[in-house]
């Protein structure tokens, strides 16, 4: 009978040890996941900041390109208007084609 009581006591101690070990493993796993999550979150923030910087610099470059294309387009249209006045058909077609090409480049 004493032997059975000892066995039950041993089993209860072992079960408690297993519970404690499992809790330690769970805690370590949670801490590891939290650490990994915070590291990934930090990396995502860094990438977002980099993308904002790249996007803003690209936006500035695109804005400058648009301004340049608009300026060139205005100049071409002025030249085309002058050519129309002189009735030179070939030059008019040339400037019209140039204006269309610039517009297509602007759209791309």
C-alpha cells in the first residue's frame, strides 16, 4: 500500500514537473514570438520609411519631367502655330508629329 502511495505521489510530482516545464516552454516560445514579431515590425517600418523616401524623390523627378515636357510641348505648339501662318505643310506635319510624340511620352 505504501508503495502505491509513493507511486501516486511520484506521478503527481512528475505531472507537476511536466506542467512546469510545459509552462516554461510556452513562456519561452511566446517571448521568442514576441521578439520575432517586434523585429519584423521594426524592419517593416524601416522599409516603409525607405519607400516613402524613394517615392517622394521619384515623385519630384516625375514632377520635374512633367514640367519640362509641358514647357517643350508649349514651345512645339508655338512653333506649329508659326508654321501654320507661313502655310508650310511639311513643317506643320513635323511639329504636329513632334507634339504627338511628346504627348505619348508624357503619358508613358
